[in-house]
């Protein structure tokens, strides 16, 4: 389906963080300045598919659209043969938008229509769009615990429903402006376990989270939950799963992930299998990776998992290393997080991309072990 099975994801969050500071990761990592160089690096290492962003707060000026911030990415992608999956809402939104207002989905859909029309007019395709990135995580962070704007609390489910409405309004707008586009719905896949000696109520709470709560956004898009929103199976086109080592934890200890050797940790392959059974759609691991010296081992494990699933016939279409470059911590502006295949280090007035050789060697080995690509699946095919 995609140009390369292993993909690169550029951290592209915008928004107002827990400290009330504006963040723009594309600007902070200087990806906007050096996109041509960044795409050249990807092509050199066989990464021809990338997750990228159209930054809603930069483009949408009160319902009028300025796509000058997008043009350099389209040009660089065409120059280096990079196929892009476009995030249209990655945490940040225009200051005059109220995410809870009934008119928000319509406003968002018109922006998505304009963005899709612009991409269609300025690039050859194929075309991939993610209307809302990580609706479940963003709903929790922005409306349950107040870490991102709009800094609400105990309104997480309300925001998740609003984001599902926005997605369902956006998808037909995108397809109208860009016929044949594919929609990649992206959400984290997480798992909780009850503590040792848990009560029956705690055990049932963990089971409900794992089997129902974690899938609410996908279920709303597919019409399995709150069908009055207008969801339908065909609208859940490609399922994108974001997964890190931190995505499994014990109930009540959300900030402490399960240890690698904890017998309660479920293999990621089993999680993917459960998603494949639930939705019967193509699957992409849209975000995965680890930090510092754990990066290469994590990638090797993910590659082995991918091969295992492909051998079984699971319709896994790709794995995205995310972020592909180091990034600034969202809430501690001076802290750099070492993730991906290139670290960022200041040198001569710019952030130099320093290759992490162990990661790149592991990537090369993983790429060589993959079977030949399968034929593309037609849009909406079941």
C-alpha cells in the first residue's frame, strides 16, 4: 500500500502546553527550515513514506486559509520521492475555535476540505490524510487533566465525542476535494493490568478499559458506538496504532509503565491481532520508538513483530519510526528528548542531524528482511 514499509514520522505537535506556552515542534526542530535536507536523509535510507503535518493554527486565519507554510514540504517531497501522510489536527487549533462548540466540526471540515484541495492541486499522489491525531490521548490531556489547551478537566469523554464528530464531518469533505484519498485514523493502543491482589471491581475496570474504552474513538468513527454521530465501517479506512513501551501500565500507576519482563505485559503482536479481528481493516503502526540507548533494541523487536504478523497474514501495511528526529519535551522547553534515527545538536547556528548509527544499522537489517510489497488495496475495499 505504501511506498516503504518502514516510515518516518516528524514530531509536529502544535498548541499551548501545561505551562501556557505555545509550542510548534516543526519550528523547534527546524524541520521547516531544513525539510529538503531531512527528506534527502530519508530517501538515502530507504524511508519513502513519512507522517507530516499541515498545522491548523498556522493555516486557518479565521476561516481564511494561508498554505505558504505547507508549500516547502510539498516541493521537497516531490523532489525526493517522499510519500506523505498528512496530519490535519495535531493538538493545536486556531485561537478563535472552541473545540466544544456545536459548530466546530463544520469549521474543521471546511479547513480539511481546503487542505485536501491544496495538496491535490500541488502533488501527484497517492494521498493520505489523518483528520485528528490521537483523539483519545488529546481528549485526556486537554480536557481530563488540563495539560494542553483548552486546559479543561473531567471533560475528556465530551471532547472525544466532539473530535469524533469533527472526524466524521472531515472525511467526506476530504474525499470530495481529493477523490481517491485514503484516511488513516490514528489513536494510541494501550493496555492496563489490575494490581496484584486486585478486587473484582478493579479487575473488571481493567478489562473494560482494554476491551472497550481504548477503542472508543475508532468505534465512533466506524459506527459501532454512538451511531447517531454518523459513523460507518467504511469511514474507518486504515487503522493507525500509536504504541510505545509506556502504553502498558498497572491501574492507578499510569506514569509507571510495566517493566519489560513483567509477565502481565501483553506482546504487542497480540494487541495488533486483536485490532485486526475487531475491525478487519489495513493496519499501520503510525508511531513507535524508544529513547536513548533503547532505540535500536526497540526497533529490532518491532521489526520481528512485524515479520511475525505478516507471516500470519495480518494486513499490517507499515511501521512508522516516530519521531524520526529528536524533539523538545512538550512541557519542559529546554529539555531535548533523544528519539529516532537522528539526534539534534546545535552547531554553527543550526540544529545538525547527528545519525544514530545503531538505529540506522538495525533499520537496514529490518528493511532487508521484509517480504516484497503486496499489491495496493483499493480505497474502501473490504
